C-alpha cells in the first residue's frame, strides 16, 4: 500500500498558503491574509506558532476550517477566547474589516496552563480570563491595536512568559505521539498506533483526553480527511478509489461518507467548487 505523505510534493496545482485545514483556500485568499511567527525559545515547549488573520470583505463570509488537535488562545474582539479542539467543522463569520492574533499551542502544550484535562475544552470557546489572569482582556486590546504582526506577537509573548509554567515532560511525549500518528501513513487504527507507540490502547486514550483534547481515533481520522481535502484543493485530477486505499479506507464509499460527514459536502462537490 502506498503512503499518502509521499505524494504531496508531486502536486502541480498552486494553492494559496492559508494553512492546512482551511477549506476553499482560493476563495478564502480573496478576502483574508494569513501570517505566522515562531515562538521564542522560552515558549517553544508550549507553542507551535502564532498566527495572524486579517480580512476585508464587503459581504459577510463564513470561513470554514477542519481543526487540528491543538488548543488556541485568540486575541480578538470583544474579548480574547480559548478555543478547545473543535471536533466538528469550525465556522467563523467574517464581516467588514478586522484582524485577530492566535496562539496555536502544541498538542499537549496547553495542559500546563489549565487545572483540568484538556478534553474539558473540546468543542468549546471559553473567555481567556477564566484561565489566564484577568488582565488578558487589556492585553488583547493592546495586541489588536498594533499594525505590525511582530509587535502583536511581542506583546502576547510578554504576557505569556510572565507566569510561564514548568515544561511537562509528558506533554512533550504526547506531542511526539500526535506527530507520529498523523505522519505515519501505515497507521489506520488506534490499536496499530498504540503498538507503534509501545503503550496500551487505554493508556493512549487516557493521555489524549488529559493532554490533547480529542481521542486518538479522532486524530487519526482527521489527519486523513486533511489529506483528502489537500488533494482536492490542488485542482488536479486523481482517482478517489486510489486515495481511499492510500488513506486506509476499506473502499471509496467509506471515504465518501467520512468526507461528507466532516466537510459537509461530498468529495466530488468539494473538488468541483
């Protein structure tokens, strides 16, 4: 069975770099821009990167994203929010002109900032002041007042490092587990992933609930839907039957059902949009 990761470099179609998981990237690029910045060395054990989205649209637009197994702190109006892993389809309505700055935590990296298992944040948007110091609201307003992404990131980092928790070695191990099961094309089932990671299925499920905020099964499934969407976005003809085999589905109809339930439209309709 061929590995789906091997084929990404062969795509000739150009797709705007809106971030893996953003649906309809060509359409999205017409109204919004995305910029990213790496974290400082102090925050690198916790934060994957910062992201800034700026938009301008004459008509309301619904941006749709297939989320990753990451928690985000988003500086936005009217108040900053913490977004747990959205296990369905994340939808946000953009109107007029605006911007946000997001902090994308590493899988497992947010656990040190909260007193409860990360699964408690799944599918939820929580005011950041419930988790961080109350001044986070003032910091958010100051962040959004900047026009420079670097200045925004600098202000956000200054706030985060003030009460930085000690790195949790288990969180690092969990991040490596997520990286393994989302990048290894031979892993299709949770029991396979557990064997590959040398832990029991129960232990893997417990660690993901505690640190990631989504189950191993969800993470495996979402990685494959991300790949299917990436292929469809290229606008280059390919065989869905072959893709279904590459992604470990029993047949094309299984992929079609999974894709439609997750994205909201069939693979054929999405690819033709």
